[in-house]
C-alpha cells in the first residue's frame, strides 16, 4: 500500500492499495504538498504515477511504451 502516516497521532491513511501483483515504492511529495509521485509495479512492470494525497486518485505520467520507469522526483519548483 501507499500510505500517509500522521506522526503526531499515529493515524495511517491508505492512499492507494497494493495487491499481490502491485507494489508501491519511493514516494516523493511535491514542494507544495499537493501531489505525490511514486513508482508502482503492476504485472511485473515499473511505472511512475502521480497520486492525489487527498483522494488517492492516481494517474500514470509516462507513455505506455513498455519502458521501466521508477525513482521519480519533482523539480525544485514542483512544476515537473
């Protein structure tokens, strides 16, 4: 699972579920706190996804061209 942990109260919120064939890793917050980018492995292939921390909605950010993509990060200004 991709989770958010409130360090003050210990509350764990699941943002995106992992499954037997789905693994999340290396989440990075955007500088403005409005998005998370993370690597997700589904069906044996790594992709990069943007996740909305408020809703858990996710979107792939790379073309579906068969390439493995992981370990993404935001630019310092958070625009890319």
